[in-house]
């Protein structure tokens, strides 16, 4: 198959003999691809019968992540809380409590995975795609299995490096078949006659559940005979090492060897010759490799085999010897050939090779959630002890991968942003990029983006969002909304543009469409000159309406003389002055009249200068104004005369 | 006080208790609406008697984000969608939902649909507001809106509330509160201005004293308005560090107010300290207006801003979008795809 790019703006063309015509593809987004078949354009359409041609369809191929399924959403949301509290906790916590914090957080992750498994089991009973649910369940099981092993081997290290106790707990909680079998057997009428009776006994012994094994044996009709009493004693007396048990390793070893030699003695002396099943139990206790290996069917996996073998051969095993034990166990179950990717992860963990663990995890689990969170945990753990330099970088990069999955989903972007807060400079950069590019579907989404951006002091993002909203409102003809967003973004140019639009509309229509808005601009008015003018002009209207002519006149003249008004608006202002000039009581002083006259003069000059060049539209307004000009001049001179007399008489 | 958090795999925009079947009854059923997802839903939940999480009873797909929901009667509610439509659902006693009526283009911009932002109801009609700035009055039995009051300037309206049977107050992005008398054909009876053009994100009216309206602002402050004095708010108290998304008076003990916000806080405002000593507020006996503290919200303590505020749920970095309270149990929906439930919320 050959695939090559044709240099037509990111449209890829795939040529393959199997595909009758070519296929084309365009990258449609972060995680989508648009694919469509090639169609030649012939000049003569009749060459192909229309039935064959059909319509060309565009196929959108999107990457699907398990993380987008409903089952995973709970995990994503809950993990976010734990992740953030972990980042905060490691900064504040005392070095002594460091480990316990990490262990606690690791257990939180595990418990949320388990809760998801439970949800899925509940779902399976009532609804949904069974296959998908089963796959989800298995995936979650694997994640939990790996995470708990990582907790034991890397995070919750016990003093002295004794790990068998924890490994045993790990096996017990993940392989519950023997307990299920035991319950089934014990519920039957005659437990000892049940076909799985001895399997359940062996299974319990192999997991070190001695109490369960003894309970089952005591239900046997021959429980009072010597062989049974003897094995009961051995099971009861088996020593278990406890880290904080107050017994030193050396002392434990002595006790344990003593106990095992007692087992061997009884075996050799033929205590159990009458009952071969008890003999098998005793052989397990003696750590007989062959016997344990033969019971592999009860254990399913090599790691169960490994732990069970270690339990009866080397209970004080330390981490560094675990690897060879694992290799032995794998050899028993069929060697490297039969291992699965999951086995590789576990093996890598037992080799204490962090990098390998993370690598293998990426292959076994098709989601970035797990690797990202595990790497974060490991990075914090190792940051304390060793100098694994690659870890912080790896953590950042894997978490960024995870976030990029989150933000490419329409609904999970907020969680993505919260993760980015803890990912250093590249996180902040990505956070800004993401917030800028989120589709602004409605106001409430815009407000949420603004809130997130302003919490992080991304001023440019806030301004950007407001501008987009403002311009959209403008294109929808919602001037009020547009001005609000413009003021919000402190975008002087945009608000000026809007104010001009309102003024021009006023020139044409003679009324304000959004007067309410303009009345209450408040301090926002000061953002741009035009907006200030607009606000003040509106104030003039209010005064005039209220009959407060004197103040209105002062404001009007100051508006005219301050040159805040755009030139196309001057005629309007001067015409507004007309009724004031004609009012019975002179409200415009001589000084103010001069200003108006000066303004009129300027306007006249401008108008006559541009007379011929101006467009038809302007001409119409100009000529309309010129008609009134005579009227205006008359009124001005009359008012000037009145004002001079009035002022003179008041002075006297 | 005990807080439970249930993850529901969708961001929750609205939570509402189903009203109790009688005035003195209790309710254990609530509805939620999601937003911003590929497929949004309206869901019905039941709170079990035991201390368990609520369980889902019914789910119905919903076109667009569910921006608001309001019960009109005890078994009928309206839902406003981000695609500009309002839908009427029947919520029967077996907790099954059924669509009864739909006004698909209640709110429109030129050529496209405008999100419906909030709904209010007085028991027999629905008032709907949207980003187009219009106030649309709908009759549940009538396909055509009874009345559409168009805005000037097209400022998005974010909240609406009935203060009397025929009077509604709307609030818009500029912080203007307008009082409309639906019987008269005139424009707004009064305009109330929040200072500094702070957008008002939600309104709530006092369950018994309807001239009292609480407004949650974009700056995180709660303003108390007395509709008899429209020149300025009675008091403004800041508590949230981000926009307030919803305000609710406790229906039975209205000296308690709950607000939630984009800063992830859910705050309990307790004004009962400024009331004269009265009997302990309980759901049953404060419904009658004579009982309890009548003017707590207009007391001098409140005016000074001396009011007790307590954060009800642990801090969440994501917005809490909606809150509702009935009896002693509070529910809230968040962008963390979780429903919070707080039992015994008044007693701590």
C-alpha cells in the first residue's frame, strides 16, 4: 500500500490498487479525520450511468477513547480531586508523613477504580452493551491489579524490605476463587463429599488462609482422627512474619525453620499415609516445589504461584530477590512465550524498573489515565529518594497527553485545565491555548471560561473571549450586549466602533434604540471618547426632557466645544441647540453663543470644502443641514443680542 | 451535617426537588438536567430512606443544555434549553417523565436560536427569558406564547422570578432588574440598577414576603432588594469569589438562603440570628406567615452585612451550578459531574 501526500492544502490522497478510485483524507481536528472517496470530474456526464455514481459522502473518523465512555467519566472526575489534593499535600507535608500521604492517595485511586468496577457490575445486570461493559470491567481490574502491586513495591515500602505479607494480601484480594469455592462447599449438605472440597482446602492453604483451611477440615467426619488433628496443629502453628510484630527477622527465621522441619518430620514419619489429600497439604507446607507446581490450576497465574511458593520456601524474601522468583514461576507456567502484556508490566515492577513499568503500561492499557496518574505517584515517591532524572519530565509529558485527551472532549475541558495548573510552564501555556480555543456556545459557557481564565490571570484570554462575544452580539444586531462585552474586555477601539454605530443610527432615525443601556453606563463610559460622548449626549437628552434647560445648554455647549463629538454628529448637536436658542428665557450665554458660532463656521467651511467630493448620502444630510443653517444663524444672532443685554443688565 | 457526593457522568446544570404532594409532606424525589455534553439528559432521582446515595429512576434525552427547570404544578415541570426551546414534562407519581408540550423557538436571534437562560412560574403560566433579551410568557396548554416582551438593545437576560401572580422581575447582564406588570401593556414598571453594571446571574424571591428579592451577582455578591424601594438595593454582601450561579431561599425557613457559585462554593446564609428569638425553624410550622421571623432580611444586622455565612460543602475547584433545598435536605449539582446531597443542612 502506498500513501503519499498531494500538496493540496493538507488533503491527503491514498492510492491503493484495492481501492478502485483514490481515497482522500483531511485532518478535521485534534482527533478527527475526514475521509472521502475520489471522484473524477468528466466533461461528459453520460459516460457513467448515474446509478453507479451515487453521491460522494464525507466520513468523519474520530479517535475514541475509553475515557469518554460513561463508565470512565466517574473515574476521571474523582481522580481529579485526588490528583489535585496530592499535588497540594506533597508541597505542605512534613517529610515524615510523606510516604503515608502517597500511600493514602494511591489507595484513593484504587478505591475509585474498585467503585467503578462495582458500578459496571450493577450496570451489567440491567442495561447496556454487555461486551463493552465486560471489556471495561477487565480493563479496570488490570489497572487495579497493577496499581496495588506498584503500591507494594514502590510506594508503601516496609522497613527491612520484607514484602511477602503485602504480596500475600495482594494475591488474596485479587484471587477470590478459593473463598468462593469454600463458601459453595460449606453451604452444601455434605461438604466433604463436594467435588471441590479438597481444591478449596488447597486453595486456602496456598493463599495462607490457614483459618479457612482449618475450618473446612474440622467439618470433615474424620476431623477427630490423628492425621486431621496433626495437620490442624501444623496449620495453627505456622508462623507469619509481621513487620511491627516485635519479632526480629532472625528469630522469625528460627521459628519458621523449626516449624517446617516439624512438618517434614511428620510427613516422613507417615502421619498422613492414610489420607493422601492431607499428605498433599503437608507437602505444600513443606514447600515441596513439585506439589505446589502441580496445583497451578488452582492459582491461574504465575504471580499467584510465585507468592505461594515463596510463602512456603522463603517467607523472608526481599525485593531484590523477587525478580528471580518471578522468572522461576514464569518458567513453570510455560516460559516467556505464554506471557501476556499484563505479565510484562508485573514482571517489570518486580524488577523495580520504573521506566519499563510505565512503558509496558502504555501498551497494555489503551488509555492515558493510568500511566499519567501512576507516573505522577512514582515521580513524587522517587523524588524523595533516588535521582531518577527522567521522571519529572516523563510525568509532565504523560499528564499533558492525558489532558489533551480530556480537552478534545466537549465536556471535560474544565478538568483538563485543573490538571494543567500543576504542570509547570508548559501546562500554563497549554492552558492558555486551550481556553482561547474553546467554542463559545453561549453566555454561561463564556462566563465559565472567563472565570477560569481570570482565576489564572490570563488577561489576554479574558479579553479575547469578551471580544469574540462582543463581535458575535454585534453581528446579531444586539448592540447593548455588544457594548457590555466591549466594556468588559476594555477594548476601546471596539466600543468606539459600537458607539459610532449607535450615533450614526441616531443621525438617520433620530432616536436611540438602546436608550436604557446608555442611561446607565456609569464608569464604563470613560473607556473610549466616543462612548463618553454618547453617554454625555444621552445625559443631555435626559436634562432636556426634564425641562432643565440651563444645565442642558451648558452640557451641550461643552460637548460641542470639547470636540469629543465625531464630525458627522456636529449638525445634530447644533440643531439640538436651536430650541434652546429660541427659548423665551435666554439659557445660552454670550460666551457660549460665540462657541456655537465658531463651530457652525467650521462646519460650514468643511461642508463647502468637501461639497463636491462627498458621497450622495452625505450630500443629502449636508443639504438638509444647509437649509437649516440660515435658521440657525438667525437664532444665534438673536440669542447673542438677548444674552448680551441680559448679561449686561444683570451685571448692573 | 453529612455530605454525600455522587458521580453521575454528566455535568449537572440544574437540580430541583419535586414539590411534596401536600403542603406538609416530604419529598424524596428530585430531577437534574445536564449541560455541555454530547447527549444531554433530564433525570429523575430518588433519595433512599437510609444513608445511601440517590438512585436514578428515569432518564430522558434532552436537546441542548438544560439551562433551567421549574415545577409548574406538583407533577409538571418546564425545562429551558440552550437551543432556545422550552419543553413541558409530565412527572407522574411513578416517577416517569413524558414530554407534554414543546415551544421549540421560544428565543431567537436574527436567523438562529438563542439560548433560554431561566424560567419562572406562578403556578399556571411560565415566564421564560433568554440571551435574546426577550421575556416570553407561555401558557402550558397553548402552543403560541401568550405574550412576548421584546428587549431593547438585546442584552442577555439571565434571571426571572415571579414576585406576584402577575408581576415578574427580570435581571440582565448589565445588572438591570426590571419589574414587569403582565396585566398592563406598558413597559417595565420599574428599573432597579445594580451598581457598576455587574451582571445579575440569578434571582430568588422570598417564599412568603414576595417583595423581597435576592439577586446573585457576577462579582460574587448577594444583593437584597426590597421591591417597595427600587432606587437602591437594601444591602449587598460579598461572599463568593466568582459569579453566583444560583440563589435559593429555604421554602420553609426563609431566614436561610443558599447560594452556589462558579468559585466552587456552596454558602449557607443564616439570618436567623438577627430575628427575635423564635421557635426552631422547622419545615412544617413556618409556612404560615404569622410564624417565625418576618423581616429578618430587612433587619439592621443584615443591612450592616452582619450575617452568618458558612460553607456547606468541601471546597471544589469546579463551579457548583445549581442548588435546591426542601425540608432538611439540600442538593446541588456541579461541573465535577457530581450531585452533592447534604442532610440536616439547617442543623449545625
